[in-house]
C-alpha cells in the first residue's frame, strides 16, 4: 500500500512465495489502483517480513482519470440514462501523497477523447475502486499473456482498443454481459 487506499503493483512474482533481496525501487511498476480494506483480508496471503526487501519509494506521478457519470458531470457525459454508467473522463491530480479527494482534485484536462488523448487514456488509471477478483484477473492476465490494462476502459472510452473479441472472456472488472 502506498497512501491508503492506493496500492502499487510491480512487475515481479515469486513462484514459491519466498521473497528475499528485492529492491522495489529497481523493479518496474505495473499499475497503481484504489482498493478497499477487504483486499488486504482476501487477496494478501501474508506480510513479507524479510529485511532484505526494500519497499518502493514515492509515487511516480499523481495523475488519474476520473470517469464521467450522467448525474455528476452533466454535459461532459456523452451518453444518456440508457448508456454505460461511466462514459468519458477527465485527467485529475490527486497530489503526490494522494491526500486530495477525487471531487476536490485539480483538473489537468477535461473531456479526454479518442484519438487525441489515446496516450493519456492508456497511461493513467481510473479512480474507480478495484475488488480482489478484478485484481486477480488483471494480474493473472499480465503474468500469463503480458497484457496490462483495465478492461473497464473498453466501455468508458469506446474504440480505445480493437482486440476485445480476442481477449474474451474479459476480466471481472466488467459486468457479466459485457465480458
């Protein structure tokens, strides 16, 4: 955990669960997402106590994508009441320590759109919370196939990727009918 409730994941794994001589400052980060306390209870197997493990330092940046909703974002939300609940989004800055609330965060860029903002959309994570099954799916797909991305972006930014059918079933990040 970085600054609760953000959790950073790295491009490292242990086949036997034994961890020694790892400096997370030297390991490539995979992604950082918001999680609830239930993650610690249900996903974490044990705490690493070996002193040769060096925790990662500060966040590399503080930018996130806040998805738009019909009720909260008015004219920015490009759908209607029958559309997916989250559609489009804005790039916000939650601060290096993650101590700025999502609703109070300064907006860096409104109305992210394709194709102009593809790089930003692919680079930054959504502010939506993650559950243990979602995280398990994403991590397994990354370590099995090398694909590291949030399937929720298929719906929030339609047209972002064109390989949806090849990846089915998609991760539990999406509701059943959309997987």
